[in-house]
């Protein structure tokens, strides 16, 4: 008797074959659905969802001072992150501020001063900021991570966001800046005389920037309400 004849007469064999056909059809459909769900609701770093980043940044001074810099000369200043007691903080950037006072002496009662030009260049390793200008007070910042505060992220995992907001070791170590001065001398009307100005007093301060944050889950209902508004 052939296999086909057995199927026609053997009820147990009929059930076995039917079961094999059922699983052959259903299993590919199930795993296809499951893999599709994994792509949208789960990543290798955990469940995904919509999050808002709420946080606060703080500043921690690691060095400050003042330099009397001659015309077209520079001074090297710096500080180490060890001075800030920030080893347990998430350091995401740094800030340097400068202020300068014009030491120009008028050559006549009617002579007007002219602001000197200050230059700043430096940071830590390849992470640097720079400035050239005559502003009496200036500040420059550099961030190792992007600005994600109060931003809503869709379809991401909390682990991925933690990695994006982690400054790592980038902000720890020695900071070095070069401060420069180019003197601009004012004059009396009609160029009668030129003011005496050979240097500039430049004060500086270096700070590290830390970030504390929380991730807030954005519920689907809130998103629908916002879209309706």
C-alpha cells in the first residue's frame, strides 16, 4: 500500500499530516510578526519609547587669575579638572570667561581711548574654543555632548539616551588657553597726539559644566492631545 493510500485509510496519520501542514503555515507568519514587533518596540539596548530629557547644568570653577599682557604678546594660562572636585559628576563641557580693563593713558584732556583687542584660544585636547574681539567681558563654551534638554525623542531606548548624554572622560584633565593682546591707541582730535597704551590687564576664569538629568516617558495619550491642539 502506498503512502497516499495510508493517508486515506489511517486517521492517526491524517491527523499527523494535518498538524505538520498547520505548523508549516503558521510558524513563518508568527515569527514574521514577532520580528516586526521587535523592530519597532525593542532594540538591542532595551525597550524603546518616547522620552523627554529634563535636566540642570551647573558650573564648577577650576582656575582663575589675571595677566598683564604686553602689546602683541601672549600669556598661557590653565587649570586641571582635579581642582574642581568633579570626579563623580557628568562633565559635558567647559566655559572660559575673560574681562579686561584698558590701561590707556590719554595724551590730552580731549583725547579718546580705543578698546584693545583680546584673543582667546584653547581648551582640552582637540576640544577648543576661540575668540578675537574688543568686548570688555566675554565668555566662550564648548560642549562634549549635544543640547538635548527639554527635547522629546521618539522610538529610542533609555540606554541609548544615557549614552548620548554621557560626557565620559572628555572633560577630565588639563585645560590650556592662550590669551593675546593687540593694543589700539586712541588719539586727540585731528591727530594732535596719540595715547600711551602698551599693555592690557586680562582677568580669566575656567569652569567645567556638569549635567544632571531625568528621562520622562511621554505617554501616547499626551502625544495625541498635543497633535489635536
